């Protein structure tokens, strides 16, 4: 088996976050598998969960200083679970969640 070195060394295509997320197959449940303790979120001066999530699932609602969870974009990496104590992440129920594929 030979490898086409020129093709292998071609620069990677720049893709936006939306284009990358489109490569992930999802089946959505009717309810979120992520919850946020809003009082603890409001009390956190850094609000790190807004910045640590690679899929940008968490958005800051400035109107009432709450956290909006766009669980449909979740990549199920568990980063939010590790970073702060005010997020609760559960596996989506059976048959729901993400399936990774590329190409």
C-alpha cells in the first residue's frame, strides 16, 4: 500500500465551528441531558463554563444573568463536568446522543 505524500501533506481545510459540528451525527432527545444550577452560575465571577466547552453549548443570557444550555450542540466530551461544580451532565438516554463520522 502506497501513500500519496503530496495529498497527505496538503494543508488542512479551515472549517468553521458550524461546519465541524455538521460532521457529527446526532439524535436529539426531547429534554436536555445537561443542567445548570443557575444560582451557582450567577455567583461564579469567572463563568468558565462559557469558555471551556469546545462546542460552545453554554451561552450567557445577559438579561437575567442566567446560563442557556444549547444541548443539541453537545459533543458529549464531559469538559463541562470537569470544570465547574454547577453543571450536571448525564449520558443521553439510550439511542440518543452523538455518533462521530468523518468523510
